[in-house]
């Protein structure tokens, strides 16, 4: 297998296009993410591995090749040009985005959907997806102002959970909540000031737990439409929690009650 040595190779240009937002495919860095994407059955265009390292995961490369991906070797300099991270892990790949229908977030019943509105930090978005996956949520709904869950930063923070759990980012996320509500899904809004302590609120049945963005919180429209408001109990001098931490606590309390 020949080794790609030019930083101006078309594959490097593809990576740059993805980072600019000119290409909607996903840019993956790391053996774990590549493996999770393959396990999810996402079509993978190519995988580039550092020719100078002996740490290549041959099982992952064999799976990628068997799935139809092009496997190439590159120099360390080329891999660093491809990778979005400061210290490339030794492998970079490009695959297609998952195509998820918002109805998939509600199955199986009783649904437990984590909804985040206006969360603009991609690391927080990835952590939200990871927490939702760990706690047994059925899906994650984001609105358009939220960070792209398929950006490389969000994908790294999700640690592969974005490939295992249905995740949707919709312009009409609040409208989805209203439609689900009419179909019997309770909307529970996180409200650090006026919410019921999470231990005192019934979190069973089909739920959509809704959190707002860093600092701004939830819009008044969402607070007004909610069936209930919930908060994580905190000591008096602590004003708020990181949104991903709050989401994890609420989801695990819901999981505890449902168990």
C-alpha cells in the first residue's frame, strides 16, 4: 500500500471542507469513534492510518475494508493536517451522517427524551448525548440554535453515544414537544428556581425532560407549556449546575423511579 505524503491531497481537502461546513459528512478522529460508527452501520468513505505507528487496530481496519471503506496509509504530517485535534490519535475517517426521524426518539415506550434548547457549546451537547445514552433515554432532541451534535467536538464528547442513540436537531423542536404532549408525553421543564425537587416529582411514564442553554435557561413559552417544572436540589450558595451535569442527574432520577 502506497503512503500519502502530501498535505494537499484530496482527502486532506475533504477534511478541511467538513470542518468549514461545506461537506455534511462526519470527520472522526480516534479508534473508538471509528469502531462505533462502523458498528452503527454508517457508510464510511475512507479511513486514514498513520503509516509510522504500530498501534493500528487491525480489527477495525478489516471491518472498515469489509464495509467498503477505502483504507489508506499517510505520514504523520498528513494525518495531523487531516485531524481536527491537536494530538492526532493515529486514525482519521470520514463517514455519512445518521438519518434519524424524530419519531424514533419516542421508542420504545415509555419514552424518555432529553431535549436541550439553545445549548451552544459542542462539548456540552456531546456530554448530553452521552449522559442520555448512559441513563437509558430513548433519544435526544436539540433545537437549531444548539451546537451541531455531529461536529467533531460534540462527537468526541459523546464517545460514540451519538451513533447508538437517536439524536435529532430540528428548527421546530418546541413544536415537536407540543405534538408529543398532545399524544400523551409529559413535558418536564428544568427550572432551577421554581421547579419541584426532582425527588418529589413523579418522573414515570412517557416524558420529555427539557433543559435550556448555558446562562439563558428555557424560553417562557416552554416553561408555560410544561406539565411540570423540576429542579436539582442544591446548597443555597450554589446558583446552577453545568447543563450536562443537571441533565445527567435528572435522567438518572427518572431512571431510578422507572426501575
